[in-house]
C-alpha cells in the first residue's frame, strides 16, 4: 500500500513537472512568435524606409549575393526584387560592368570600411546616367563581416550643369582672350595714333613757331616801308604840293591812307598773334572800373556822334586778365561805332552771373548785320555787309573771340538788320 502511494505521488509529481515544462515551452513559443512578429514589423519598416529613398539602395552578403534592395534599385535595373535576391552581379549586368563591380566589392570586403567612386550606368530607360556609388561593409551580431550595402546617386543633372558651366567658362575664356587680343590690337593702334599725333603736334608747334616768326617778320618788314612811304608822301605834299594838280594831290592822299591802313593792319596782326600767344595775368578785377575806363576812352567819340552810353552798375569782381578785358570791350564798342551807321544813338553795356560764368552784353541800336550767318564775323578778316566803305582790318572780332576762349568762355552775336546788334561774351567763373 505504501509502495502504491509512493508510486502515485511520484507519477503525480512527474505529471506536474511535465505540465510546467509544456507551459514553459508554450510560453517560449509564444514569445518567439511575438519576437518574430516584431522582427517582421521591423524588417517591413526598414524595407518601407529604404523604398522611400529615391536613390537605388542594395545590400549583399560576403559572397556577393544580393540580400535585398529598394524600389528605386528595381526601377534602375528594370527587374523585380524577387528576380534579384540571391543572384550575383554577373547574373544581372553585362560582363564588363559585372566584372568591375566584383573587383570593387572584393577590394572593399578585403579592407572593410567605405568606398566611393564614379561610374556610368545604363538604366532600364535606355539612357546612360552618370552616378556616384557609395558602399560600406556591415557585420553580424557576432561582429563578423557579413556583407556590404551600397547607394547609387544619380549625378547626371549635376554633370550636365558642370559641363554647361565648363562650356560657358571656356566660351568666356575664349571671348576674354579674343577681347584681350582685340584690346591689344586697339591699344597698339592707339599707341601708333598717339605717336603720330605727337609727331604731328610737334610738327604743328614747330610750324606754328615758324609761322609766328614769319608773321612777326612780315609785319615788321611791312610796317617800316609803310611808315617810310607815308613820310615821303607827306614830304612830297608839303614841299611840292603847289606844283601838283588835283589828280596828283588825290593820288598822294590815297597813298597816305593806304600806308596808314597798312600800318593799322600790321598792328592788328600783331594784336591777333598776341591774343593767341601772350601769357595771361589772372587777377581780381572790379567790373565797374573796366566799364569806366572804356567809357572815358570813348567819351569824345561818343559825344561827337551824340551816342548815349548806358551802363548797368554791377559792383562785383571777376578773375581775368585786365588788359584782355579792356581790349575785348574796346573792340566791341569800336565795332559798334564803326558799323552802327547813321541810326546809331545808344550803346548799352552790362553783365550778369549765370551758371558759374559772367555773361557780358554790348548792345547798339545801329544798322545791324547784313549776314545769313552772323557768327562768321568772328573769323579772321571776315566783315559783315554793313562794313562796306568803312575802314577796318577784319581782325577786331577775331581778337575778341581768341581772348574770350582763352578765358574759358565763348562769344556769340544776336543781330537783325535795322534793329541793332548785341554781342555776348562769357568769362568762366573758375579762373
């Protein structure tokens, strides 16, 4: 009886132990299934993750067999994943390309780490793409080398942009070189032109000096005989005038006037040359003093002609050459008296400041100019139609123009026949 009880108890204990073992196994199986579910979820997540990467991604085992890839890799090969897994490069790519991949893979697996290189790949769309392939090795849970993972980055657009940029750079370089060559030729041409111009200017200066000396010489050689002729003709009239008839006396008068005109012309030529060449002494000058000097010099002629003088009072100073200013106004007033005609009754002189310049006006109410182009009167030996029968050299206004331009100004005229004439001159305010 005791033996049976012991046997029953032992059997009961063994059953209990078996049930516990079965329960443990069932619990272990349940946990294993849960782990597998978690692992499947993780793998599904990882696959979804790499599928969202737009660049082709793949991974291989240590023997070069594809373990997995993303959707972009399938599209790049034009092959479904199930037809990729477990295969080698030689089964998916042309021999030359597969051989290259194998060499690069063996090199990386022999020296675990990272690898990057550029290549050209023919995609499933039939278009060759420029790519950068980046690879890296990975290990298993025991730290052993398990394979490699790779990413293919399409750089075709960047390459095209680089090529376009390089082409634009080369074109720019060519244009710069062409432009540089053009500039060099232009500079050489300009240098030659400058050299030729300098030689021309030197020749012109030399010619001008010779011409000036010639003018002085001619003026001197003309003036002396003219004075001699005038003197001899005066003696002839004084000593032998009583034996000359009227025609002879008239000839003598004409000789005297001609010789006087020659002397006046020589003096005006010298004055014209001086107006162009003589140095200027720029100083502060009071306008009213210049006007007063000119008025006093012409007082007698104005009174004899009964011409009214009108002067605008301007208590101001300008910087100019005083002798030049006096000559300018003398010539303009003299011009008005000579050519104003019988209707001349008033001469006005005044000044105003305008845009940094002093503007002078000499106006007369005389006959005016008979000319379609009044500005021609400022040329040497140019005379207006109203000057017919009036003695003059034709240099007075030319002298005015030269002196005004040397003062940084200009001269112009406003005239209408029978309505008078206004001469304007400007003198720079920055002398």
